[in-house]
C-alpha cells in the first residue's frame, strides 16, 4: 500500500455454479480508484470460511488501512443490500469442503456492523439484517468478532450483497467517498 488512507474492497470469487462472480468483478473494477481522499485496493478472495478471513486479517496489519468492505453475490436478491447483522451460525460447505457451523465458540449469536447504515445510505440501498448462513455471513461475523478482540482504533467494516446482475463500480466508489471519507476525518 502507498501512503494515505486505504479502503480494501474484497469480492468473493467462483463457487458452486457461479463461475464468474460479479462480486469479484466489482472488487477488481474498483482497484486503484480514488474515493475522495481514499485509495481503493480491490482484491478477489476465495469462498472459504477460513482463507477469506485470513486474507482480510492480513490487510488489517497494513499501514493506512481504514476500511474493509466485503462483497458477495446474493443470487436470490433483486437489488444490492448492505448487511447490518451477522450470525454466529453458518451452513454449507465452502470451496475447501469446510463448514464450521459456528464461527466463534464463545461469541454471541449475532454481531452488528455499526458502519453498515452510513454505507447503505451513501449507496442508496437498503440495510439487511440477514447476511445469510454461508461464507458471506461467516466473513462478516468472523471479522467483527476479531476486531472486537483487538485494542486500538478499528477500521470501518461492512458487507455488500449484490445481485447476479452486478453493481456499478462508479456508484460504489462514490458511496465509499460519501460514507467513509468523512468518518476518517479526510473529507
């Protein structure tokens, strides 16, 4: 990463019968773009309970990172939604054949992303209180749980579910600038 504040946008890649995941396409489309004073670092991540969280945790160690946005496809939804609530329960094997059923052994049943409402408002999409029970939910819960266990300032953290048709990259960039640049005191 270079100097200055960075937001990482991590889009899930292929899984099951989704061979060309629009979440991955969106993350790669915004890589290197500016969202106001924020530089966007877009990356693909595996549809893996463990490896996707590990990838995000590595990013948390990099200087200048002020936010993490996960992106996944929700094929049954007709519009994008920002997830506010993540559950400690998951169902379904990931691409590694793993299904932990519970993300954190001693974690609460649900965790809430305090950064979700501002992002939903800035993107003009609804909030959702159900991140599902698959890897998207596991990623959000796992990171919320781990960030709560750390000391020091926490990065912005949210998850965006998009429909199979995708989401406009320019709209995402503009929404991140409106929602998260003021939050880091950079607007």
